[in-house]
C-alpha cells in the first residue's frame, strides 16, 4: 500500500469528497435509532443466542472524568461524588444480573472492553470485581481480548501494576499527543509517570498495549505531530492508533472552544496524517482500517490480508474474536445480530431504575433483512477496502442480485468514483485504490439507502 496515501490524490478530489458522511461504526448509524423498549431488547437478546456469531462481547461504559477534554465527543461527565460512582458500579452489577437469565450459559466470552469517560477512574479492585462477575458465569475462548482504555495522566506506576493484575490482555494508553502545549489547549493532562516506565511494566506483565493519538487539534502541525509519532515509535507499541478529530460542536458544545483556539485547515490535517503514516510505515508498521498501525505479525493485519477483518463498537477485530456486543452502563449500545439497543444517558435515572430491577433501554433499532445485508456489505468495505459480491452472498446465503438490491448500488455513481481514482470495480468486485483509502466512508455512503434521503448531521470524511 502506498505509504503516502492521500498525497497522490489531487486537492480538487480531496475537497470534493471532504463532506459529512457517517463513520459506520454501526449500520444503521446510531443517529437513526428510534424509541426502543426493555421488552424489545430482551426479545433481541433471546434471539441472539442462536445467531451465527455466537461469542459474547461485553462493554462497560464508565462515564466519569476528573476533567473534560475539550475535544471529546464521548458521553462523559465531570466526576461525581464518590458515593455516586459507588452506586453506579453497584448498578452495573445489577444490570449484569438482569441480563444473565437471557444469555445461553454455554456461549463463550471473546471480548470484554471498558470505555468512557475514563474507566481507570475506578479502583482496580472494583474493575476486577466486574470482570469476575462475568467470568464466573461464562467460559472464554482461547486468548480472549480483555481490554481497558487508560488515561495515563492520573495513573501512578502502582495503579498500573494493580490494573495489570485485573486479568487484562490489552491496554489502550490514551496519550493523544506528547506535545504539552497542545494538551494544555485541549484541557488534557499529560502522562504523570515516565511513559518508558509504564511500557516496561506492561511488557513485564505480558500485557499487549496500543498508544492512541488524536490529530486535527489546535496547535498541531505536520512537524510537531511527527515528533510525537517518533517518540511513540521508539517505544515500539504493539499497535498505534491515529484517530482523526471529529468536530461536531452541534452535539458537543465544548468543542467550540477549539474553534476559538484555531483548528488546522483540511490541507494541514491531511499532511499531519500523511507524515505520520509515512513515518510509521518506514518503522515497519502496517496500516489496518482507517486509523490503526500494527506490527506485521499482528492478528489484525493478518486478518486484513486475508480479507477477514471485522469491526464492532469495541473497534477492529478478527473473525476469531468478533461477537455480538452486550453493553452495560449509561449510553452503552448493544450490537446484536438483528438489533441495536442503547441505554439512557441519565446517570441518576440509570441507577434508580436498575435498582428497581429494570433495564434502562431508551433507543434502538430492529434491523430488517435488507438492512442486515447492507450492514454486511458496508462493514466488509470499511474493514477490508474491497467487496467481493459473491463471497458476501455466500456468507449471507443470498444472491448477488439481492445484495445489490438491498444496498443503494448505483453503477453511474461508482463510475464517478472510478473516474476520480477512488475505486476500481466491475460487476463482481469493488476495491479502493491504494491512494484513496481515506475516502472509504464516501464509497460506503454511496451504497447506503438511508443516505438517499438523509437529514442527519455527520463529521467530515477527511
């Protein structure tokens, strides 16, 4: 794959496709969810036990933060009183117990993931208790992924060591940038311990780790972010993630602060990513998906090479670890074979209702047969940058004609992409060109029937 990617596409083409489109972490995207009830969800959970992807993936949403970063678009809240956090954890345990009777105990766990917010705001012994609650009811597959997102600004080496004893197999270190001036602008606390010591501790504990960075922030330049990436490369993480900052101030008002600080132009942002990408490829890392860089022996890269990469709300995964997702906590989204369901956003409501033995489902979506087919097509494209229509037809036990009819397949639109150097295609295949992989969201959107009449707001593609 060309290491410069987007650099070989003309600026006119880049500008043409730098338009708002979904990120497609789910299909349909979450802003299409409608009213959904506890009964709707439990019905979908009962049916999920016999779905083809039979493994279990559990997600815990920990919404609390000591300070809110200005860039954050997650569902997060400034830390509450300790008793509120304790009540929230108690509610998580109760929610697990409410769901357990509806899950086949013979199913196996392939993933447990903690996101937020700041999951590491919880005491490690509390986190260990949540893990043990699940692991006492289900076996795991061989080599499950049990992961947590970590804010290194508040973790002492002692806390890192305690976390390492909680059963985690992977930790995501949310650095965002090593440049402290950038971090100050976005209200992000820098790493409080030498990062070299943290990395050494994780390696000694046998825990795989990735470093997460965010580009497109005020004060970042191709040169400054390149220095951050060089520092990361010296630490040789298993995976390195370069997330593109999503500017959605109509959803998250605090992001308006960054507008005043001055966001990089689209051209500068492209160069930031291109420079980082080139450095990582020169260091031996391989591109996976939109934003991951991994070592050549990483199972994600091997899966992508074999066109078997998958993705759910936990992130990229392989066929071995892919699973239906059952979410706990406020705003948590469960991602089942035939439905999505999202919990309330209100912490007090979540605690009170769960204490009364009720789930707090508020929104969701039951997928039609056509939407399930479209989801398969779009996920395949987003993960593997290609579509083999017959392969998907075989997997979904349908026909190529039915697949194309379920999507918004439009040969004239695809010809336009091809003329712009974005894709190559014929009646049986579609493939992103090497240079144009950042435009994969645009191509996915062209196959999405919902986009034909969409009135939703999305972040820009690039």
